[in-house]
């Protein structure tokens, strides 16, 4: 996305986690046994490096060195689909053809050995690479070896930083960086992270980059007020200390703000998409402008240099999908460099211009040996002007955001079974299974115009198509793996529409099997819910014992839209699966539990649902939740929860800025209630207690408690949002309590560490707040909470319980959230808008079809702060890596009967023959990795002990990720 619109036409767009899951991540197809696979123990390991800068150009030590960085920014989908961008199709929408850009750049680099170019999006480059001849590939390898074609960032895409989960970020970076490693070796390894277009920057992203081994990080977008302050304080470049848990410098990353976003200085764009005048150096031509342009350039360089601390500055020479005619750019840059260096230096200008790259610029900054300030917070929210907060995309396209999260869950299951079973998972009785298509589709979804929900509608549809296409090969892989592990073959069925209670097998078969795989490294009890026909069912566990089950009927006359659901609790081993059999009992009188309507009477007693841990109380007059009690801790908190909507602004007298896919701007601070009361129905069975709330024709919710559950589950359904009144609507779920939180609340960063937020406050500058609602919204990837000290002296029921009370709400996808008044939490669940926000999409966020109606879950925890920390981390992990349900008709065909089933010790399928620790994305051995060192104004960083690996004793510190490359020997199948 091009962020800075100009008259010249430069831009297209309105200008194992020690506390988390362990997953397996594979970027490439496995070789023959022994197979190498990547074991990501999610929580991170440090890196360190200093080499790789030998090919950088010579600079002038006593002059202002201007590093010109030729580049193109190629969105992996935005106004056009990925394929349309690559092939140059639909140029009536946007003129862009990536294959022609790369063709043109390579030719232009070969024409002059001083020229340099950087490329970023490996999703495009890898496709182009595989279409080249061997001769062309060798030419490109030479350019990379010489440092003239440099890769920056190196991920499959340039991922969004607000709506992405850290595991998905690691996966997409691994995919791109491994392509570079396999294709170019160490010559192709990027030294610099390059996020020039994402709309705000998370602290966790910087931490991950540091752990991947990057030496520095450059980005283009930050809040306009923040940028002005940084320019005055000479803090456009500093060290970002991106973790409060990891010991410095593990998560320290040198970070620089680019001066022009990612565009050229005004009047210096020489692309076919620009209107700026070329350099004319013939003094006899009436169009002669060389002296004027050189003088202008020197003024621009001198002015820019005032805001940076060294005698080096950087200029990005390129923008969205530029360099399709690379000769046009390079010819004018050649002239500019020659004129400035040859003519102006002789006249004492003191400016030296050179072709450079982000890595070479960073190298010079490091050699300056300065002391740098340190940043501890993040760069959210981002505003590019008054009333222009880019906080809407935290919630845009919630259906796509949920599909991406489900696909991440499924990909991790696929990766685990592929690694644990080996080639038998790739080639087996069900055909050829493969994780690569879903891995690549998921990588594409991390792009900053994909998961963000900021593409055009037909592009969003194509993103969903890619995910759907990736599921199929993974389903084959899972089938092969389960057949090998269970010892026999079944006709496995994957019901992809369980989220809307559709599964033909369970709704028609009298007998079937339920195989549930647990991707977590700990035992899990999971409530299975399957749509069925009415009747009585018997469920048996893997040992043939009958387990309790219920059939619940929903309060709806439409049995097709809301079929009865069978419930039973499955006990699942760590990194393993359990098989349950289900049989319908013939001719028994149905004993399903139907919901009972609760009339609205002022004299009715309060309605409660409870288990051994939690009690939730509902107002009999309104039907709304009004109180939660943690019975273990004897914590009682009044909590009122309901739905509201903000009327989306279409512009007003203060600003013409409208709410859109990117921008959130309500036309008033106070939201409107969807309804002041809810029609309610009650369901109580031994396995579940539910209160069904109906707020309107387009908004409903089920508040649910299972036995043993320590949280309250709120399953909401919203849409299609009505806009017939010509009002765009942004719908929130809000929790109101009497807690005095003093404007403070807390959100996660990409599913990892927690950051404190304060209303109308920024840690590093004095905020001039122009949007009291949107300017206080932050990305919520997995959870948001408020906490407050318990009173002293405590009431009798709290006596002896020191600490804080904490209310936490967990999400099942990324959403925008805030606390706009003391004791309140809100999360935006859906948006439907009538006007574009002027950031280039030129299409209102008006989803129809499957994206118009959304179902989701919020999980609510009430506990002391100390207990809540462990609770919400484990719960968030289980929400992201939920058990995978696979179905089969009863009675499987024998397959490989000599192989005993392996359901508990899945690691028995192979023997590890060698173990090496690597950096986070497994493209450098940790023992050989090193990073540039920086001096900070906080004093010297702790000395790092020499690296040693003890394979028999691997310890994870809090919030540490360690990655290992294991060579394994697969065991022969017995019999």
C-alpha cells in the first residue's frame, strides 16, 4: 500500500513459548530420511553477528553521505490479487506487473556495476525465480554475491504488526528466509528488517526480528505527532528494547524512522508512474534543469541531515510497484550522483551521494560508535493527521481474521503430524499430502493488506480461496498420518463448517467415530460439540467406557440453521489423540435439553448459571449479565455486558475524514445500544449451562459454562449489520464494572507479552488528542484486561487476599479494543461502512455474503492478578492451538495391520541423530550467529556467557523461544 498520495503520482494509497505452545514449523519439503525439521519451542533465543557488510560502497568520512536506496514496494495483494499483481493483469485497476519489474531491474543492474537495488517480497521473487533460465539465475546469484541486489526483510510478505499472531509471523518469515538460504546461501541473508508500509509497529515484532538475527530495523510510518517530536529531539534513530522479560541485548534492535515514509523526496521521482521532470543536463536545451535539480537536492539533503545524528542519511528512491522501467529510474539517478559528486564537491558542497542499501547505511551508523537512546513501548496507534487514527483495521473483515486464525491452528496440527510421522504422512493410502500450500497461503495472509482487512473485496475473496485450497492437501496429510498412527485406515472426514453447526456425517449417520488431536504439550479436556439429528446417543471413550453426553436444542424454529448439538468431554493426551465412538440409540424417546424461555418480570428472581468455580448472574428485568463471582477466591464483581454500535463518521466540520477499512472515526463519543434488554432462554444440563440472549434480529449471544471451566464463555453472533438507515455501524461488546482503573488497561502484543495502555496518553510525547474514542483503541490479538488493587482493609469475603483483582477478556481473533472509562472494557466485533476512508482502496467496507454475518467467542476470567496471569496465558494458548476434530464413519478398513497404534508416545516414530540450535527462524546456527553491538544511554548491557548446548538439559527462561534443527532417523514399521 502506498501511504503518501502526491500530485506526482508516486503513491497509490492515501498517503515453545515458555508461557505458550510448542509448534513445529516447516518451510520446505523434507529430503529423504533422515529428515531435518524445525522444532520451535515457542519462547525465544538470542543471536549475534557482525559480518556480511564487505560489499558496501566507499563513503566520504568528512562529508554528508546521502545513501540512495532504489527499491520497489510490491503489495502481496491489495487493489488486485496476488496473481493479478505478479502478471500485470487488470491494469485498469492499478498499473502493476511484478514480473516486469524484476526483469527490468536485473537488466538495469547489469548495465552499470555501481547500481544497487533491494527487494523484499519473497512471495513474488520466488515465483519469478522459478520461471527463469539457469543462465539468468546464475546472473542473479552473481548480483547477490556482489551485494548489488540485496534482500531486505526476506519474509514471504511484509507482515502486518497489529492483527498478526507471533507464531504466524515466525512461520512466514521462516518460509521466505529459507528460500533465500537455499537459493543464495549466506549471501542472500538479509541483515536489516524493512517494514516501510505497515500501519503501526508492535514491540513484539521488534523482539522477533532481534531474535531472528537482524542487525537493524527501518520503517516508514509513525504517528505524525511522534515524528515531529523525534525530529526535534534527534531521536529518529534509537535502540528499541523490545522485551520486558528477555535479558538485553537479546531483544534489543536498532530502529530507524525513514524520513519520507518510503517514497522519494518530492520532485525526485523518476518512474513511469510519476510526473516529475527528468534530469536534463544539456545547457543548450530549453528544458535544461540540471543546476536547479542539483541545488534542490542539496537543500533537501541538508535539511534532512538536521534531524539525524550522523553524517549519513538515507533516501528511499522508489515506491509502490515502481521500476517496471528501471532504466528510467537509474538513468536519472546516475546523472544526479555524477552531477552532485563531480561538480558540487569541487565547489565545496560537502555532500556525497552514492547508491546504497539499508544494510550499508546501518553499517555506517554502527561504525559511528555513538550512544543511542532506548525505546520501551510500541508505535500504536498510528495517525497520519488530526482525526485520522488507523485503528479501524484492527477489526476490519472479522470473518477473514477468524478464518486465518483457524487456518493457523490447522497448519500447526498439519506440521506436527508431518514431522512426527515422516514421509508416511506425505505419501500414504489417501494420496499425496502436503503442508506447503497451506503454509504459503497462511504466509500470504500475514501481508499488511490481507489479515488487516484493508484490501478490496475481490482480493479478500482470493485470500480466502488460497486458504481453502491449502486445507485440502493438509487434510490428506492428516489422514495418512492418522492411518499410520492408528494402525488402520478409515474414511476420514473434515467438517470445515462446524463453526456454523453444519456437518453432514454427524447429522445423518447413526454411528460414527470422533478422533480429536491435541497440538499442545500438555493434557487437555475438551468439550466436543457436533450437530446431530434429534435423538439419544451413546458416546464411548478409547477404552470402550461410556462417557456422559447431552443433546442440546437451540431456541429457534429453524432446525436447519440451528440443529441439535451433541456434547461430550474428550480427554486428550499431550501431543496426541483420542478416538471416541458415537452411536444413536434406536427407538428411545428423545431426552434432549431444550432451552426454556425466561419471561421479563420485575419480580422474577435473578437468573444464575454456575459450576464449581464460577457463578454468573443475569438481571431478570433486562436479561443482561450483571455479576460474576469467582467462588474459589470469593471475588464478586458487578459486570454489565451488552452490545453497542458507533455511528461511523462520513466527515464533519472539523475534518472530512470518514471511517473506513483503515480509519476508525465515530461521529460521536457515546455509542448507541443495540438494545437495552435481551430476550433470554435458559439451558441447564449436567454438561453445560447456557443463557441464550437475543438483542435484535442481527445480534445475539450465548453465555456458557461447562463443568470444571474457570472462565465464562460468550459466543456472539452479529450481522448482517443493517445500513438501510444510511448509517455505517461499528459494533462493540462492552463490559462495565465499578472498578477504579484510573484510565489504565492492558493488551497483548501479537499474543506474547503484555503492554500497559493509558487513556489519552503516550509514553514518549505529550499527546494532543483529537479523537477520544479512536485515539484510544489498540490492537488486541488474544487478550485485554483491567486490574485494580483490592481494598484495604478488605471486606470479610476478601480478607487475607492481598493483591489485585483482574478482569480479562480473551478473543478468538484479532480485534480493536479499549477502556474508555474507568472499569470498562470494549472490543469491536464487526464493522459495516458506507464510505471509503481515502487511503487508496476506493471502496467502502461493505461486506456481503459470508463475511456479513460473524460468529465469535469472548472468554472472560475473573481472578486475582497473580492467578490470572497463568490462567489467561494457558487459555490463550489453548484458544490458538485448539484440538482438531476429525470424523469417520464407524468401521474402518484394515490398513497395515502389522503396525501397532501409537497414540501416547508420538516421538517413538523416530530417533534424533543430531541436534543443533539455531536462531529463531533456523537460518543460522546459534553458535556462529552474531549481531552488531550498540551502545545505549541506559548503560552497558550484561555480558553474554559463551554459548554451549547440552542436548540432555534444555531450559527455557520466561518468554524465551529456542529453535533446534534435528536430524532424525525414521524407525521401520513393525511387521
